[in-house]
């Protein structure tokens, strides 16, 4: 299997016991301590969110230009409520190829939303 097809259990959740981690969380760079140079609050931040239509979670309204108001659905309601509660703003970006993201073994590259993340778009 490819590295992205393997699944590794990092914890288990049960209603009775709650979350039990299998081991300590290891962050990038091999540290077991959360990074201190990362934002711990979304207060006042502007987020760029990759988005694709997926009924009933994300539905693009007809005849609407690209803006947060052009979308509706469960995930849109969720991000709107989170932005209000956590005091951040956001914009949506659709991948140019309208793909979720797949790996091409020939070019050894990703497309879609995954490529946008890798390219920090």
C-alpha cells in the first residue's frame, strides 16, 4: 500500500471511557510538545477555505458570483456559526480543476484541494 492508504490507530473513543490515545501525539519535527509558534486563537484572523460542492453539505446557489453568501448547506452553516463564535472571517476558494485531490504516480504530484494545501493557497 501507498503511504497515504495505510491507516494507523492513534486512539480509541467509547461512550463509557471517552478518548484514550494509543500513544503521545508527535508533532512535525518529532516533538511531543505542541508548537508554540503557531496561532492558538482564530480571533481576528482571516481564513481561506478550499471548497467544493457536495450536497447536502455544501450547495452553490444558482447565478451567484464567488463569495461566502453564494453557498448554503450544513458545512456552510457550521463555518458561519464558528466564525461568529470564534471571531474570524473567511473566504472560499474552489480548486481550479474542481477536484478533491488525488495523487498521480506518473508526475508524483497532487491535484485539487490537496494541491492547494501543499501549495499553501
